[in-house]
């Protein structure tokens, strides 16, 4: 098997497998938000709510950067900017 075929298989697995797993994780966090938003009286539930909301944003941003870097050349200035932004996030 040539390396180009393996790279194609790897990129397809990342695009489809990763996006499906990320969508299930985002749905899971949305369910956590819906459950915890009803019980905002104690500090633990507020912490869990803020953590779930922040994780949804991080999952969306990280998923976008991974799929963008697979589809486009990693030597573009936008790719470097996305990588640096993710590190700071």
C-alpha cells in the first residue's frame, strides 16, 4: 500500500469519525446544561454549568481547527493563527 492511500484513509477517518464523535460530545454537554440549569442553587451546579458551556465552545472551536487543518495546507498563515489561538484558549 502506498503512503498516499494511507494518508487518504487517515484524512477520511479524521473528518468523518472525528466529526461524529465531536457531535455526540456536544449533544452530551447540551443535555448536561439542560439538566443542571434547573438546579442553580448550589455552587457545584453553577460550576458544572459553566464548565459544560465552556466545553461546548472549546469542542466546536477545536473541531473546526482540526478539520480545517486536514482540508487545507498546514503552511498557510490562517493555520498558524488557528494553532496559536487554540494554545491560548
